[in-house]
C-alpha cells in the first residue's frame, strides 16, 4: 500500500529596505493544520538571491518528500521553476 505524500503551500517573499535585506517563508499544510514560518536577514544578498533563498529555505524545512504548491510574488522565481 502506498501512502500519498503530504501536500503543502509554500509562501515566499523577500524585502529590502535601506541596508536591510530579508527573506521569509511560510510553509502550511494544505488543510491548514500545521504551519511553519521562518525569516532571516541576509546583509549581502540582493533581489533575486533573496527570492531564491526564501524558496530554498522553505523546501529545506520539509521533513519528508512532499507535494508543494509555491505561492510567490516573484516573476523571477516563477519563470525559473516553470521553464
């Protein structure tokens, strides 16, 4: 018997204000029962690197193989994943 992989929503974002650069993700089970949120400062990172860090850190937080639906405001990340 095969068990279906869990399904998660991964929300990612980044922001840069002045000298502060930060990535953030929210990883939420599809039923909304479980949620994990993390953020960190990346002083030397800019733009696309911040966007990618948010997604990578979110994927690294998964404990097992899972289905993931990515929700991101970044066209850069969206185009990179769908191409």
